[in-house]
């Protein structure tokens, strides 16, 4: 008997079309948008794979709005996503980590704004450590006039689609299409297609791993310090948690999504609002975590209840297994 999974491949494209068919009023625009994102991801995957060989590592020689030294791949991946999204004809506005201002498509009748971090964890790229792309898709309320940046300063729960692509030992796209489930796809380089390999991902309700940059512990507030100490000492009589920290949000969140536990980038005395950017890091990852049965908070509030003050606004992040995030919330309540 043939193993039908080999002759009945569920590609990401097929998965998106099948999901679209569940919504008779769907325009198909999201399918075209996701196709453009897939093209961008395949391009970045190819560049990351050969970066060292074609001198694509190292600095581009300028700084971005974040005050970071841009890597060559930051710039290249950004240009690719901007061009692919523009070419789809389905985007009214884009918000990219690498562009200071919103990218507005003049005269566009499209309805969607795409927020994206074209290359996440780029400080790791020169060492060949996992990096990624993070994206969120929002439907804009204003359909008629040209978009303006403030149109995307909306509550995180408005996000319709969220996903990331991780460029590691294999290339994986993890996405929620807004129907409350999260699926993972692995790129088959021979086919050039993302194949369903992780259907309906669910975050374990509790994990055994914590993921935080302990190098910032000098600057932590009492609530963060007490919570992390509790994990190290073995919370509620359980074994102490293991520490894992890669320094690429995509990789640390992907491991947390599959294995459980908690990933945190808290606010501290150095970064009053934390480091991670709301529109293209915190919101998409929070949506994925929640749709997979996990939680995502700032320490005191649900991330998806936030409204960013500007397009590069930041927020503190604690996300992962529901029970672990609840413990972090309790620590903030008792140390407020
Ligand atoms: P980016 O490379 O897109 O600027 O994002 C880097 C972020 C995120 O990927 C990661 O979780 C965090 O920076 C790591 O920061 P530290 O090196 O300060 O721990
Ligand atoms: Mn950056
Ligand atoms: Mn990032
Ligand atoms: Mn980035």
C-alpha cells in the first residue's frame, strides 16, 4: 500500500487554499500574500545557506532606525520581502524593522498591512547560528485613501495571520492563519515547496526550560529576578529548569513552542520597554503562542491587548507554556 503522505503532499500553498475554501467570502488575497512571503523565505534561505561562500556575512556599513549596525543580509532580505510583497499587489502598507518609515503603496486598493522582521537574530549570522524571518498580516480598516503609519497602531488581537520562518539545520515555516491552530512546514529543497510536517502544534502546558539573556540580570527588576530564581531552585518542589538561550527570537520561540517552558526578554533598567519590537516580533509570536495553547504577556499584561505607540515601539516579553507564564504573572503581581 503506498504511503499517501509521499504522493499526497500537503504543501503550505495547498494548506492556505484549503483554509481559504473554508471561508466562501474569502477573496484569495491572503493566499497571494502568503505566496509572496514564501518566495521571500526561500530567497533568504538560499542566501543564508551560502552566505559565507558569497561574502554575504558581515556589516552593510550603515545603521538602521533601531541604532543597530545592519548586516548585509539584513538589507538584502529586507529588499527581497519589500519587492515580493509589492509585486503581490495585495499589500497597502508594510512595516519593516529595517525601514524607519512605513512603506505605503500609493493608490493601492489592497486591504492588508504586513509587518515583518526580515532577518531576526542577525547578530548570529556570521557564526552560522539559526536566524529567521517573522511576519504578521493585519487587515486595515481604512480601505479607500492611502494608508498612513498610524493606521497600524492597533490592538495586537487585530492580527489576522502570524508566522515565522527559521533558517537552521532545516528551513521551517510555522504559521497560524487566524483559525486558532498553528501548523509547521519544512522546506523540501528538491521540490522548492514547504511540506506539512508539524500539523496542529500545541505548546505543552508546562515545560522544563527557561530562555533569557542572564547577561542582563544585573538590570532586572525584582519580579523578573524572583521568577527566574524560582526556576533555578526548582519551583514548587519540581526539578530546577534547564537554561537554553540562542539569541535569535525565532529559534528560542520555536524551541519553546515545541518543547514548552518560557522565553523572556523582560524590561530592565537598561531597556525600559524591553528590546523586542511589538509590531513585527512580539505580536506575531504572541499570536502563534496563544493559537498553540500557550500564553504571552509583558509581565503584567497580555501582549495582544497592547496598542503600540509608534511603528517601532517595544514591549517586554514572557511567552510559552500557559502554566509557566501564569507563574511569571504571579511573580509580577506579588512584586509590583
Ligand atoms: P534582530 O536580529 O531582528 O534585530 O532581533 C534580535 C533580537 C531577537 O532575535 C533576540 O531574541 C534578541 O534580539 C537577542 O537580544 P540579546 O542579544 O540582547 O540577548
Ligand atoms: Mn535588528
Ligand atoms: Mn528580530
Ligand atoms: Mn531583524
